[in-house]
């Protein structure tokens, strides 16, 4: 229970679902957890409950506002972290948008690609120097098995030609895995590791944008109780990658149920990963 004492962990989307369960368990391990959340008020309300759940011997919770749909918000958040934090031991890129109607971020990117990939891309890159200073440190990327339905179309990353909400989500999750591949290559010999995970089907509010016929809702609710993981069950691999000695030094892999998994070739293509990284840098303004 004390294995994370003295360590600082940043978790995006930590006020609900898998992120909240991950944060609460790391609190129990006496970590100092920074909740990076879009809605500060909701995050502060959740934080009070989470602190109680973790108990009097738990770690410390810090709430900070971060809107991954705004590159300005990402930059502001990172500037605050770099100014205020001596070290960051773990960064968990957990927050996500799932199958929302077509919308654009503040900077004009398709919402799912913008939040799930680009926002986390900029966040991680801006915090890399601090993560390196804190080595050994870890980056954990939450992807999804639905990456299998995605393709990276460099001619239409904004889905302006055609928008399919399920395909757009799958593409963003494929981008998460390719980001992990390229980042792992760039982090060799730095003491910082990055690994991804697929949590499985979890009972969270992530599917709030999915329309379910009225008559099918009771059946879906029953099925979710029987077949879906609880948030705590879904968080186990995130927790494992954040703190387990079993993955110390492991780099650029993807895990499910705390075990390494094989990915489709398109998710481990180094050329594709490198190209996506270069284009992502341009899109978020890291290059002139």
C-alpha cells in the first residue's frame, strides 16, 4: 500500500470511470495524484469522495483544469506543472471522447482525433523534459481494442470528407498505439518508459453519445452488469503499468489484463508511427 509514497502521478480524466478508479487506487498506495480534468467543479466534487475512499492514510489529491480540446489549455497546464512540480513520476493519458457527433476542437480538429490523440500528444511532449529529470519515470497510454477498425488517412485526418463516429474513434485509438511506438523509440536510454493498454469493455459514461433504442435499454443495462468490467476492474492494467516492478524497463508494448498482447501490424508500423508523429508536431504547432 505504500509503494507509490513520494511519487507524483498525473491522470487525465481522473474524475470519472477508469481514471477515477485508477486515481483512487494510487491514492491508497500513498501517491500524490494530480487530477487533470476539463470540468474543475466536477473534479473537485469527485476528489472529496475519492479522498474519503482512499482513507486517512492515503496520498494527496491535487485538482487542475485541463481541456484537451484546447491546445492553449494544454500549454497552460504544462507550464503550471513545470513551474510548480519538482518531479513527475507517472503520466497516465486516460481521458477520451467516444463516438461523439461531428464537432471540432477549439483549434479546428475533429473532436475525437483532437482530444484522444493530439491533446495527449502535446501534453506528453511538453512534459518530457520533466519526466526525464524524474527518471525512472513512466508514461501510460490508454488505447482500445477498437483500434482494429481504424486507419490513418493522412489526406483527411479531420474527417471533413466523410465522418463516421465509430471509425473516427478507432482511428484515434490506433493513433494512440502508433504514438506509443514512436515515443518509445525516442525515449531509449532516457530512463522514461512508455507503454499502452486496452482496458476492455467497462461500465463508464464514455458511451453517453451512443444512441440505444428505448426498448433495448433494459437489456443493455442487464448485459453491462453481467458482461462489462467495473471501473476498478478496467483500471487494473493502468495501475499495473503505473507502478508494477514487473514492467520496469519495458518499453513500447501494449497490455491487456496486465499481460502483454500482440497487435495488428498497422499498430506497430514504425514508418507510419514516424510520419504520424511528424504531422502531429505540425498540427499542434511544435514546428515552424
